[in-house]
């Protein structure tokens, strides 16, 4: 079976007063994540109308690369250990591109 790239779409609602902290931590997460062998890109967006809403768009070579990312020390320490406690809500969708060949 062909390995397809996997894309992660994450929507985070940051607790009031914590956006600067979360963005600062995300800068380090993004730097370390883009150095991972299976990472294609790691992009962070902030809502224009809801500044406490962040959208992360990440690309990985395959599902194994996503698992490797989620098990990495920086993900466990920074995202799970420090960022998530500062979120009101977190939604994550893993998706593969639909091709109409």
C-alpha cells in the first residue's frame, strides 16, 4: 500500500490571558517539529476575529511520522505538558488529500 502524506488540522481555543505564553511555546514547538525527518511543514495561524483561536496546519510524510511527532520529547513536554493546560478547547483532525485523477 502506498504511503500518503498526512495533514493535521488543529483548532485551539486558548484561555483568556494565555495567548502570549502559548504563542511563545509554539515558536519552539514549530522549530523542533520542522526538524523532524517526517515533517513536511508546520504552520500556525491566528484568527483575525478571535485572537485566542489558533489553527495549526501540519504536514507529515505518513502516519508513522505523525506518531513519531506525537511521541517526541518536545511534543510531550511542551504541547501535552505545558500548552494543553492553557487551552479551553482543542480539536484535531488528521486528513489525507483527495486526488481526482
